[in-house]
C-alpha cells in the first residue's frame, strides 16, 4: 500500500468512525469505499490516521485507536 492509498483510507476512516461502531462494522463500511483494502491495511491506515489527526478530533482518534488495537490483537474491543 502506497502513501496515497493509506491517506485515502485514513480519510475514509475519519469520516465513517463513530463511538458506537464495532471493528467489524468499520471494516465493512471502509471496504465499501476501498474494496481492495485488506483488514491489515485498514488497521495500518487507522494508526496513520491517529497520528495525523490526533489534534483535530480527539474523540474520533480515540475510537480509531480502539479499532486499530482490536484489529492488531485480533480482539473485538469497542473502547
């Protein structure tokens, strides 16, 4: 995955993530916009988005952090 693809997925994550979304729901929603993205790439883009957008929207970055950690550990954490 190149940087522009990661940025596009990261932007999609920021638009779609909500506090009540489970990781599986977020992956499914992102795949509608990026059908070729793997779960691993979506999780990487989530970490990228956390770093890139941390100061802009702390609430969304917290939700993305929970998602990224859940995907990285194989768990289904919501927060």
